[in-house]
C-alpha cells in the first residue's frame, strides 16, 4: 500500500494555515500558488476528504483538515529532526540550528555572538525566531527550535530540558502620564487597577497551554503580538500593565511613562537559556559552541538599558 501523505503536502497545509491564503503560503515556500493548489487538490482526492473551506476570503481548515495538521505537525518536526540528526552523525556538525529569542530581548548581543560564530567556519545555517512568554518553552517542546533564549518561569511539567539561569527579571507597573491612574495615590490596589484596560502580549505557544500574567479577573484586556507593541499601547495611554523594569525606566526617563507602586507587586521572574536535555557528547560542535557562548549573557546584556536586573 502506498502512502498518500507526504511531508511536503503537510508543510504546504501548515503554511496555508499559518499564512491564511494560498498566495501568502506560496510566497513563504518560494513556490507559485498553482503548485500549492495542485498539491492540496491531489491530497484531497487521494484521501477522499475536503481539507480547506474556500468559501470565505481566508482559507480555513475543515475539521478533518485541522486534525490532519495537528498530527501532521509532529511528523514534520520528526522528519526535520531525523534529517538533521543523520547529517550531524555524518559530519559532527548541525546543518541547521533555530534559536528562539524572547520578545523582551534586544537582538544586538546575540548578533555579536553570531558574528564570532560565523568566523568558526561550522557551515551551520542559523535561524532566529521571536517567541512570546510560554512560546519560548513551546518551541523546544515541539522541536521548532533547538535553543530558547529567554524562557520564563518554570519549565512545563514533565519536560526534559537543560537550563541555564540568565537572571531574575523585575516587572513594574507603568502608565502614561495622561492616564487616570497616573494621579491616583500609591500604592495602587487591585481595585484601582481593575477599573482600567490592561494590555498583554499574546503567548505564542501552539501546543502548551498559554500563560498569562498581571491580568485581574474581570479586567478589560487588549491583546497585542509582542512586548514592543505592549509598550507602545501603554505609552499611548489606551491600556496599563507591567513591563520589565529597564524598559519601563527608559520610558519613564523620556517622560512617556510613569512607574507606579502597587500593593501587590509581581515576584521576580527567572529567565533561562534552555535546550532539550542531552549529553554534550550527543550534540554537534555548533550547539556546543552556542551554548558555551550564550550562557555568559545576563539580563543586563539583553534587556533595553539593562539596569537593575538581578543575577
């Protein structure tokens, strides 16, 4: 019996689902839309099911398509991991390494390290991706990243990750100078805060339960894609919330935010460099080099104007 499914077809379905259209998916895969249409039509004919609802503007997966993609993503990850492992066994060096970087962090220190990495001549292709909150763990759990820089809090229960503590991040409550809370007496109570809209960066986890932080029960919430947008929303005064202390301090120094004391401050949050647990001897030379050179970074290096992060 010949298999009707292929990794290529699953990658096409995944791209269409993430990008929302055949045209956008084709662009991301460097192919023409007609090639994707043919791949999906052939798979639907072979399986005897409809995978996409094409009636609206956005290509939406049917229930059958959702189930196929949910399980198919595990196959994609497994196939990529197998391909990388085979090549690493043959050469002792990884062909590709994906590094997930927290949206809290500036990229400059990482790019400086990569500059040194490229002088080693490993020949490994590096991919940097941004993750928000629990997404930094999710990318390791699902195999979408090999290293995660900025994984917050505790690792998911039952996971097998190695970690290196980068530091403890202090979060402070900040509002725009023209926001009503700016003139309320300190410390602000939960009753004071809950009356106003909060802004939260959406957890980028795909499979792990999303994490949320600093949102009170019953509070109106504006959800944004990342910490940079969250900062802008707070500066605009349309919402309030917690920010990393160095980021808030910089905005306060510029006069665009005010840091307010609260009755129930957030505890310090541990931030890690993390990777899937394995012996160093099982890693290729590129991973070993990156872990060695990324581990000395501290939050003071990675957060904007990184003062007051504790180690």
